[in-house]
């Protein structure tokens, strides 16, 4: 089922929830409509399962990158680079399922809104922890407000995903990531 959900993730990222038809899902998931309905109650259930898988996969990828870095500052840079790398080329044009859900569905669907809010809160809390770690290890100045900076960096990385839909270059996105690092002194 994970392979099928990966197909659903791709089509929902490219088209959004409302523009994705059951036929689109069938093609992307390599399942018949009957098989989709046996596994999921409806299109919304496919979307929720795809969103949950997307969040899980992205969190695991991000954690793997963070774990490799020695200092809090390097870990924050890894987060920014992770999002910048996702925000250019074909990957950037596909967009982010979380950011897309925030604008496409969260206004009308409280369950999806809750998932989006929780995902964004996790990222912000992680950034806050990494900034605090950097302050403890001396790689980030103690003059930085970790909570306010985490909120600002969350806004930056989510902005990367929106701007990435417009076809920005890797160099452009990486330069933006490095500029964002200047918030930390």
C-alpha cells in the first residue's frame, strides 16, 4: 500500500486535492477504482493517508540529515538546505503537500487543518530546539530569541515551498537559505 500511497502523494502534490480525480488517483496509484474504494472509504480518506505518509517520510528524511551535523547551527543550516533543495526544479514545481493542504483544504476540513497545524508546530518546535542547542554549544549567539527565530525560519522554509512552485533555480533557493541563516547572527 505504501507504493500506492506514494503515487497518491505525487498526484496530490502536483494537482492539489480538488483538481485530482478518482481516475487520476487510479493511474497514479496503479489501482482500479474498485481497489481504491476497498482500501479507502473515499478520495478524502486517500488524501488523509497520503498526507500522513508524506509527513512521516519528510520527517524521517529531515531527521537523518540533522543527525549528521555536529552543532546546532549546522543542524539549522541542514533544515534550511533540506527545504531549499525541495524548492527548485521538478521537485519544487510539485510543491509541498503540507503547504498545499494549508491553502487547498485546511479551511474547509478541520481534520486536515489539524494535521497541517501539527506538522507545522513540529517543524517550529524542532527549529526552536536546534537554535537552543546552538546557543548551548556556542554556534549561535545567546542574543537570538530562539522562539521568534524558529517562527521566522518556519515562515521562510514554508515560503521556499511556495516560491519553488514558480521554477526558481537551486542557486537562488540556496542563496535564500544562507540569507536566512543570518537571522541567527
